C-alpha cells in the first residue's frame, strides 16, 4: 500500500479526534456556564417559605440574659421529662431514691449530672444550663430528702 494512503487515513483519524475533543470541550463549558440570574433563580426556589415561632423561646432567651435560672426553673424546663415521671429510672423530686445518690456526696452527684452517668445524659440535655444552674436543680429536687 502506498504511503499517502496511510497518511490520508491517519489525517482523517486525527481530524475526527480533534473534532470530537473540541465538541466535548464546548459541551463541558456550556454545561458549567452559569449566570448570576440562574444562581438567583435557584436561590429563590430553595429559599424557606416561612419561619417557625416557638412559644416561650423569647422568654428563655431573656431569662438567660437576665441571669442564672433557679433550680425550679431548670427542673421545669429541662429535668421534668425524666425526673417528674420517673422515666429511665430517674429519681422523682424529694423521693427516697435520692438517698443512695446523695450518700456519694454532692460533688459526685453534680459530676454525674454534668458528664452523664448510666441513663442520665450529660447535663440532663440542658445544653444552655451552667454548672451552677444544674447544681440548683439538683438542690431543688433533693431539698426534702
């Protein structure tokens, strides 16, 4: 076979590959091109349709700003779910179930309340409570024991 037949076929193959490469490049650039209008349209489509109002949230924020909450306030807002019902073996306020816990000492009881122990989650799930507020809640629940 003559050399120019291979050269001609080789040239066609190169042209096909170049054409394909240019077409792919243009397609890729076209797909990635995004205008500010498109971005704004997307932002409008995924924007929230409203807001949620939680009754009492403003009062809780004001209470934190006003100073530490009392033991009773912490108990009612964070502790009652378990300690008011006895769920997960949580001792109810002023019950005999507190005696063995108090026998270990208040510092141990506070440490367990802050770090979590057995069924008691860390800080009793009151993530906004200070150590002093947790201590006040413990005192409130054990006052009559």
